[in-house]
C-alpha cells in the first residue's frame, strides 16, 4: 500500500511481524527448507503410489492364476 494513503488514514494498517524484520538470507533459508520439505513429501507420495500400484498388480496376477487353477479343477470335476 502506498505510504501516502496510510498517512492519510485510508486502507488497513500494515501487519506487524512479531518475529521482527528478516534479512533476505533468512527468507531464502526458509524458502530452501520449505522446498526441500515439499520435495521430500513429493518423493514419499510418489513412492507410495508406485509401491501400491505394484502391490495391486501382484495381487491381481495372483488372483488371476488362482482363478485359472480353480477353473481348470472345476472343468475336470464336470467331466
């Protein structure tokens, strides 16, 4: 907001940061930590999806083989 408008009493008062002013280096350090945390979370989520998909595929294949075996056994019983 323009300082002249604040001086004239128009617009909201600026919010005060209780931690006080930070230097640019501190802002970049906080940003770097946030990006690293996001990257770790993204990596964990991606691994969970991949491992879940692999587990589902394995389960489906096992069920398919079991169905095939049961179908063959049923066919032999019908003969």
